[in-house]
């Protein structure tokens, strides 16, 4: 939290502790050990800026009613040299504290002094976190889930950095295994169909049917003609994959750059097939967690998951209903499964590269994979708490109040590229972070393209532009922004002004909460609420007033809001225009 907010909270705790000590010394309360004193912000600020339940929590210690304890505290309380001007006893014994103007003026000065770093925290203490997100198969275009995952993952990484973590953004490229084999088959058949006709060879139902496959096959044919029809199937498919896969990966990188996402690492699954998967399976075998059956190597998932669930308090009946099964690690053909690669990949992140924590952004349809992945980490000696999974719900596209149909099977899905062609990147990144990851999003394509106050991102950007306009107007009238004094800032005493300043004071706590709960939507909400409070202030008060000190104080407040809005929008990689 902000150093000033922390200071204010400590002042309350110290003041209450000293008051209790004096009350015991005077005999107003019996001698006892002073309990831990807690303070919190009331839901209704009419009840004070802070509240403490110290009287209620110490009733058993002092063997008297909370109200009597609260009155004793109040009689012995000194608020000298604190940020508080008064306190009151309410209800059964809550003690409510109210800020004096010094707090508000110091917050404005703190924002002005810290600039871009305002709201930053050292909570993370430089711990290394790997955030892996999007990680789309390079076998086709990226879709709506990737669009949400991109905005969510990138903004979460930014929030973690703001909270003091050392963050690495990572994209995991599935360039090996079954999906590549299916990719090769799909390309091969489409290539052959170009010369032999669709009737001559049929594309299997479970292949990739998208138009992008046809396009890649055509591009290959334009260079090589029908020459690969005479080659062996293996040679032809390898050539097609070697041609198409790099193009698809580069297209993914282009789309991510267009989406303002820059990864530190593009990790290729194929790297794991050079020994790390084998080493990981050998470790599982050494630990007694594999066995051979029907020519394949299996992992004892059922046994390990059952032990884990029993330790978590699940009953055998509850576990039985889950119908747990063992997993294949090495198929009969000698190829490792995706699960085997996934275990090796997380071992690579947490053991080989030694990240303190790995955060994966997964679609909600992967929820069943979470427990078995964590269990597998324990099986190879890695603390599974170091792996965190953020499950992301679906996106429903809406336009003109009606759902927009999407179909992956026919290849007619709206892709990330399509979305960014039709919708401003600012809107896409903002909209996808308006709700926590576990909530389904209805993405309104029409609203996202609107340039009205109904569009949340436009509304926030307009607040920034409005402040820039105020400052430009002041300059045009010959008013130069100058350094304001603490006494001048105490003139910001209206409800709208103090609400806005008090809201500014909560930023560090909001950043820490967003990082702790892996929820960048908290930052989006904060930006929107700040814009609302600023518009409320603007509609209630003129900035350019005759009282020069008040005018400078209000201009300083405007600068605080402008810079904070810009810093947070920049954190989300959303533009903050000077005019609109």
C-alpha cells in the first residue's frame, strides 16, 4: 500500500494502543495484554475514513462491553501529530476516524513527486515469475480465446511488474506431437487435391478444415508445382510442414505485435524432444510412478491423484465419482504424449530455469488438467504450489444485440486478426480486462467501435483528454503551472475533491490486490472509476477560478489524475490521447 496510507493506518494502531495503555494505567480498564489492533476502510465513508473493531475484539480480554472499551479508548485518545482530526464511537463499539486536510494535501504532493512510479509496490521483492499465455497451436489462425488470453496475460504480467516482481512473458509453441502430424496430413491432402481434385482424396473429419490450410497448400504449390506428388508421403509432409509452420509462427508473432504484446521467450515444444522429455520420464520411472502395458508406458495418475485428494479431505466415494484414469506417457509407436511434454515443460520452467512461480493462462475447458498437472509435478519432486493456473472463461461475441456465430469446424471463426482489423486495439485490450478471468465475457463489437461515453475505454480516454484541454486552456490564458504548497492544497476540501484524492491514495493497494489475486481487471475498474470521479469533480467545480491559490491547487489535482490515468492506461498498453 501507499507509504502515506500505511503511515495513517499505523498512526491509528499506535494511537489506540497508547489510549488502551493510558486507560489501564488510570484504572478505566483492567490490566491486560493489548490484543492485535486491526483497522479497515468502512463500506460507507460517511462512517469515517477508517474504522477499528479494537473494542469488540478486546471485550473478552477486558471482560467488559465493547462500548465501554470504546469510550475508554476515546477518553484517552490523542490524535496529535496524526492525519486524523476526530474519531467517534458508533454502534456496538466501532471506532471511526476522519482525515484532516493534511492527509489529502500530502497525497497530492506524493503523486506529483513520484510521477510514473506512483502506485508501484515492492510486494514482489524481485521474485521471478513466468507468465505463459496464448500459446496457440501454430496450425491455424488465433481465435477469440487467444484474444482474451493475450490481453489478460499481458496485463497481468504488467501488474505483477508494477507490484515488484521480475516477470517474463512466454509463448509456448506446440511445434511437435499429434497436432503437427494432423497439420501435415491436412496440408498433404489439400496439396494433392489441388492437382487431383477433391473427389480423388477426402479430408478426414478430424483434420484441419480451415481456409488457411488451403492457402498454405496453394503457396507451396506455386513454388513447387506438382513435383511433390511423386515423393514419398513422409518426404512430402515434412516439406509441407517445413514450409507452412514457420509462416504460421511468424504470423502469430505479427498478430501479437499488432496486439501490442512483446514476449521475452517463444519456447518451442520441439526443444523438449531433444532429451528433456526422456529425462523427465526417467525421473518418474525412478520414483516408481510409471509402468508398461500394451506396448505403451503409463503414468500412475489414478493412484497419485487419489492420495492427493484424500489428503485434501475428499472421501473415497467422491473420488470414485471422478472416474480417475492413468495416463499414457509414451505411445505404442514410441512417441511421447502431450501430457509427457507438458510435465517436462513445467519442469523446465520451475527447475531448469528456476522461476519462483509459473503462471499459466488456460481456457476453462482445461480445468480437469489442473490437478493432474500439479500432481505430476509433486511426482518429480517439485512443489506444486509454484505452478498457478488462471482459468479463463469463454468470450461471446455480440453485435446489435445478437450473438455472432463462430465455427472452428468450418473455418469461419472470427480470428484475432479479424477482430483487430474491425476493433481498435485499445478497445480490445480494455474490454477483455473488464471482468475477472473466471467470468464469461459478452464482447459487444458495436460498442467497442463506438466513440461515445457509452464505450468504457473511450470514457476513460476522454477524461485524460479533458484534463489536457484544461491545462492547454490555462496556458493559453497565461496561467503557468507552478509548485503548490501543502497549505494551498488544503483548499481542496469539497466532497468531490476529497473523494478524488482519497481514491488516488488507494492505487498501491489496488495494484497489490490485482497482483495477489492475479486479476488485472481491478486496474481497468480503477481507471474507469477514476474517470468517473474526475468527471464528477469537473462538473461540480471550475478549475480556472479567481482565487489563484485554489486554481493552482485544482490544476495540481488535475495533473495528478491526468498522469495516473496515463500511467495506468500505458500499463495496459492502451493509448491516452491528449485530445479527442
